[in-house]
C-alpha cells in the first residue's frame, strides 16, 4: 500500500514537472526611447514603426552624434547604443529580439528646427507595406537646405496606417490618401472619404476621411482615442504670413453622421465640405503637439496664428482653384524672437476630404485634390 502511494506521489510530481516550461524569450525588437547627451534634443523623439526622427537644437553638430537607445526588454541593437555617427544623412540601425528570431531595421534621421520645405508639389511618394498585406502611399518632400547644403526630408502623415487594418491586401489607390496623376502640375495628393466596412462598423468608426498633415499619426491609439491619434506639428523658425495652393473638391452624394447608437444615419439637406488650413503655435512641454481635439480651438492658448479656407471655399469646385490665405494672428499674440530662434514655435498644415471626418461623419466618396502648396514667410 505504501509503495502504491509513493508511486502515485511520484507520478504527480513528474506530471507537474512536465508542465513547468522555461519562460520564452522576448520576441519583440522595438526602439521605445532615444536620448542624446548635453540637452541636444529640442523635442521628444518621433518613434514610428521603422523610423525615428530626432529634432535637435540649431547649434548641435550632427556629424558627431551618439544616441542612446531604449529597447524592448532583452533586445539588442547594431551599431550599439552610444556609437558616434554622422547624421548629415539618415543612419540605419538593426534591432534584434531577445530570442534572436526577429529583427527590424530602423532609419534614424536628425533634423534641426528649420528642416522644413516651403513648397510642396507631392511628386514624391514611397510605398509602405502594411502588416495586413496591403500597400499605401507615404508622401515625402526632399530638398537641399541652402544654408547648410544638407539634404532634408519631411514626411507627411496620414491615417492610411489605421485604414490598413480594414483594407486587407488592396493597392494604394484604394486607401483614403494616395498620389494621383492629374495634378495642377504633374502629380498631386488625392484624398477620398472611404467606408471602413464591417471592421469599422464593429468599432464604431464606419468611415475614414482622406487626410494629409504635417505631424504624426499614432496608430496605436487610433481606435481608443482617435482625436489624439492625429498629432500635428513640426518645429518652424520663420514667421508665416501666407499659405497658398491649388485644390478641387467634389462632395460625396449622401452626408451621414453617427447617431447615439453609433450608427450612420443620413442628414437630409447637408452637403459635405473639405478643409485646408495651417496653424502656427507655440510648443510647450505640456503641449508639444496639437491634436484633433484642440488644433483649431478658440480657447487654445498655444495657438499664435491660423490660415484657413473660408466657409465658401470649403464647398465644391470642379476645376483647379487657387487659394491664398493670410495667417490671422489671434488677439494679443506676438512673436518672441528668442523663442523663434530657439525652435519653440511649430507649424502644421492639415487637409481633409470631410470636415467632420475626425468625428466619423461625412459623405463616402467626397474627394479633395491638392497641389502646389506654398508657405510665404518673413
């Protein structure tokens, strides 16, 4: 009897032991933070899926920078953190997961406060492969900085990465924002309000307006807090006076809005409108970026000046139409020369095919085309 009991106990111990497995090694390989020595950074690093943008103060020598990277636990990076490199051109880093099975290449770019073009023709795009197998356009502007003779690249943001979750393996022209061939000059950006299908309806986000803006789209919070996902702005060291360009707009047939049950319902007599505007603002530690909840708010104390299409200009226009908008300074707002020199001010340009698209209201099929944008500055 004792032998039988002992065998039972031994069997249970062996069974329990067989269930105990070594904790699997981390399979993540991400950059989650970047630090530069000597207070060189002017803004929080912009960390996206496969690239990092470091915005430094104007006096910083970017030929001898040694960034320190914070990685997901257990991951390693090559070249190693703290390696001195010349960032007059973008540099590539490869992060490898703790289990050694996965790796990701990051492009790290360094910009000074004034690294922004003033004319945008939307001739350059690169194709982004989504995790779902689709492909979408990402707009960029490349220019040579006349004072430093360095190559500057500014990447436009859009909500395409969020739309990819519902768009499967489809090509760029099926996304809300893509490059079109029939621009005012050459090619242009085309923005179309799309249905997000069954997935979008399930998460109470049934439409996606086409949009393009200077800033960053944070796809990780797009479902939970969509207004916060559009993060507008980049450092700007000039005083903007006018914002101009060409556009044409065709509203979709049926304007719809979300009702209290989070379902789309038509609004009789209402016609969709586009929106194009630029905002010049002061960046503070509490508000480095503007977002969908405050970018045009009358009570936002950080906003210095706004240039925006009028009510009439936001209506349909079948032919390419020129706009020339002055920056209207808000009451009591002036430019502090020291803040301007030190990169404290920022600017954003925002375009969308449905003015209420951030609240998931608009007309599917509304189409806005924009080309040849220009900022006139002092």
